[in-house]
C-alpha cells in the first residue's frame, strides 16, 4: 500500500484516533480492485519474478488492489469511522479510470514487490484528493498525499529486485472504487461499500 504515517493524533470528535502499527486488528481503506484477467496477468508476473530472484514471499493474488487512500488501522474497527468513510465515498465524482502499470520495482520501506506506472495517475490523484476532503468534512483525518504513487503490491520479500520495464503493461479501466476492511495479519479483505465511477 502507499506509505502512510503511523500516527494520526486525536481530533476533537474522536474519529481521528491514534494509529499504531498493529500486528492484528483492522485496516480501512479505499481502493480500486482488479478484474480476473488482470489477476491472471499479475499472477504470471509474480511467479516469473519469484523464480528469477529466488523470492520466498507468496503472491497476494486474492487481495490485489490499487490503494487510493488509507483511512486508518484500529484494534477493532469503529462503526463511527465506517459511517464517516461511507459519507466521504459518496462525495466522489469521477469518470472511469484507465490504469496502466508498465514497470515492476521494489518499495524498500515496505519490502514489497509492486507494479507501478503513470497511466491513470492524474485521475486517481483527483479521486484521492476528493476522498481526502470528504474524509476531513466527515470528521476523519484526510491523509492526502500529493505525491501519490499508484501501484499494485504483488508480494512481500526481503530480497532486492532491480526495477524493470514490463514487456506488456498491466492495464484495465476501473469503473468503480471500494471501501475495504482488511483483517491485519491475514490475507482477508471485506468489501464494505462500493461506488461507480460514472463521470
């Protein structure tokens, strides 16, 4: 996922709770998800790189996504945060977003192997900012990052992998975005809500 600060402080209404690096608990975030054909393409890429660089990390193919903005990590998911996040999601206005990842690289801080690229960066950043403003207006910390790096995490591994251009880009058009509840410490995502990208 995107680099996120670990501490959000406390706001007056209690929605912006302090966020710790929990080994277990609940994460809430907005994201784009991938169609089946893209999952298969990403699986082949992940498998090729695991073999080529002797990686031991297992591909995260059941939870592939492109993060838009992080809401927070919690020991237990608060209902008021979910309500506020849903309010923020309902404020977004965007056309479908054409995503294209033409590179593979490692994010050293997260020890993650990711697909990334510029295709779709501008419209995705606009949705990111809209959600951040909506979160702020709903009483959540906005977490806006002006240097958003759209990416899809394939796996986590300690070994270094050189950045490489892909022979064929991983591309699709996202027609919706989702509010996702991730159970930390498990490969488990639950869709809480979804909104169409209609223009």
